[in-house]
């Protein structure tokens, strides 16, 4: 598969793209910078290896930044890697390019997406720790601890810890947020006080208005029992003494009346 007849490099399989890239890098080294051949070979290498950028971008799919912006930033890293790659060093291009692509993406987040001001030194520490984490995970087969990260980056263990912790500066919590365990009614924030909310008393008013005509149709004794129980707040025994009824009779009247009212409301 000669480079001159690659109709659509983006459709080439990963294995073929790797083999073609080796040949194209040899041709790029031989071509005169700025020539038509140089531009064609360089452009074909970019298209052949765009899948590497998409692979790297998956690490940031949970971020709030548009994926298109992340991919464009990764393409900058890919182009830099192509321009810097030396095929005579015996390293696969993907192995060489991935840290560069990821570095550009992390630099994009570092420089453009901080929610609060963070000193440059801490931003650099975070970037160094993130890059070292990726490299050590590949060699160790597990996430590195702070001691290993410190040895790899040249930072102190406290510097590593600061670099990890500063990542939380990318997002800022709302000052209107409630303290964990606090009730929203007891400690409303400024935003809560500005926004409307449903008042549970409206439901009570609606129920009362719906009950009024239903209660009006009840026999006088049942209305008297309800009034003494729920308005006068009397016990069943006190109601019985006042109306000359037994407590058991009052209990049956209340139960029967409440059941009928509930059925009328829900029916």
C-alpha cells in the first residue's frame, strides 16, 4: 500500500496505519521542508494517526469542556509529535506521541478551565504528577503511590500531595449550598430566598375547601362529633359524655364518617 495511493487515510486499519507511518516518516525525513511532497506526507501522517487523538480524548470525556475543543487541542499535540519524531530511535510513533497529545490536552485544562486562581507552581506540579502517573501506571501495572511519584517527578511527597489536591480547584462550590446535615428550611441560602417554592399550606387549604360541602351533607350528630374531635380537640370519652354516647359508639361514628369523607375526596 504505497503512500501515493492512499485515498482516505482515516479509513486505514490500525495495523496498516502503523506500517504506513513507518514508511511515511522515512519519506518525511528525506523530503525538503516546505515542498509539495513534504506537505503531502506530513498531512497523510496526521490523518493516519487521528485515532490516537480520539483515544487520548476518552480520558477527559467526563469533563465539562466540549469534546470538539479537546480533540482540536489534541491535534496540536499530534502535529508537534510528528514534527519532533525521529524514526531512527527505534520507538513506535504511538508510544512517542501519546504523552505529547495528553500533555497538550492537560495544558488546555490547566490554562483555560481553572475555576479559581491557582499559583503557577501548583499548576505545574499537578501537570507533572498527572504525567508521571500515566507513565508509572504503564511500567508498574498499578497506580503509583506518592513516594514513587515524588521519585519520578523530583518533587517532595508534600509537593506531590499538593499537586493532587489542587485538581479540585477546577470547580468551585456554590456559596448558596447548604451545610451537610442542615435543613433547607432552617438554613435557606441566598438563592433559596430568591426562588419560589411550593407552600405545603396550599394543599391544606385546598383540602379544607373540598371538605366543606361534604361535611355539610352529614347528619347533625356526625357533624357534632367531627367538630368536637378536630375543632374542640376533645377525646372520644369526653365527646361521649357530652353527647350521651359510649366511647365505643363515638369511635365507630368517627371511623365510619372519616372513611366516607376519604372516599368522597379520592373518588
